[in-house]
C-alpha cells in the first residue's frame, strides 16, 4: 500500500516561506501526489497536485523529487490564515484501487 | 452549485440507536467516500464507492453500512451506535478515476455526531 510520512507539526513566522515535506517511497508510477489542507472545524480543501514536474498555482508550489519518493509543499509567504493541517495523499494500493488514505498530516502553526 | 451536501450537521444519539447520515452531490461524480475524524486526529476512510451499485470497505468499516443506489447519493448507516463512534464524519466525491487520475476530491462540511 502506498503510504505517506509527514512531520506531525511545524511552525513558521508570518510572511516567511514554509516548506512542508512528505515522504512516499512506495508510490507507484502513475500515482498523482495531492495536497489538501484542513482549516479548523472545516472539511479538507484542495491545495495542489502533481505527477512528475513541479507545479505552481495561486495557493502554493509543489516540488517533486526526481525519483518521486518525496515531495515538498511550498507556501511562499505564510499568513495567519494558512494555519491548518496539511495532508499529503496518494492513491492507496495498486492501480485500479480507490482507497485514498489521508494519514495524520502536518499541523502548521503560523506565528504573528 | 451545492457541491457535496451532508445532513444532519449535528446529531446526538443514545448508545444502541441507529441512524443514517445523508450525503448528496450534484456534480455527477462517480467516486464517493465517507471519512471519520476523531478529535485531534487525521481522517480515516470508512467506505467508498466508485459508482452506483458498487461499494467497498476502507480502513475502519466496522459498525457502518453503505449503499449506492444512485450516482448522487451515498448514505452512511450506523447500525447500533456506540460511544466510540463519536466523531466528525465527512463525505467526499470526485470525478471518475479519483486522485489516481489527478482529479481532486470535494468534501462536505461535516456531520458532528455524539453518542452518549
């Protein structure tokens, strides 16, 4: 089964960049890497996803290692509103299965 | 668009009671799933469905039943509520292929369930 490993928590100062790591050494060749975040008392929301190349959108950037065994979510300038739990997600199991396992995520604390 | 709609938002049950959490989506998504989230914990997959008439178990299926008679609806049934099922429940949906094909998952706002 494809599993992800993330640090339990991280801290950042406001307006500084944040790099959130994720290890996924058992990723299969066609699995996409997705990042979601969960603000307090809300359901998770989509942040970014990628397959092989680095990706940018208005919320964040995703840097994917060449061997795809790890990735890093980059928030370029953290704000207080970015305080949330960030989840790195892969499809669980072999191709054709749909068990999307969230794991425990990284709780990001942003300091004013 | 309403997106993913869950009802009820809050519910208190007595031990042994049964109930159904409703989930509906209006995006014509084939993939739907239910997660539970205990206080301070991550989300755990209960059941999922890849289309009408097809369901499968997730990480923590015991004590829950699901069915998928239509594309739009995916209700979660608690057969005999136990205090250990006190949690926040999230329903989610995604286009065909789910995350494995790059599609994103859309979540409902959650249903807070307390079993006393």
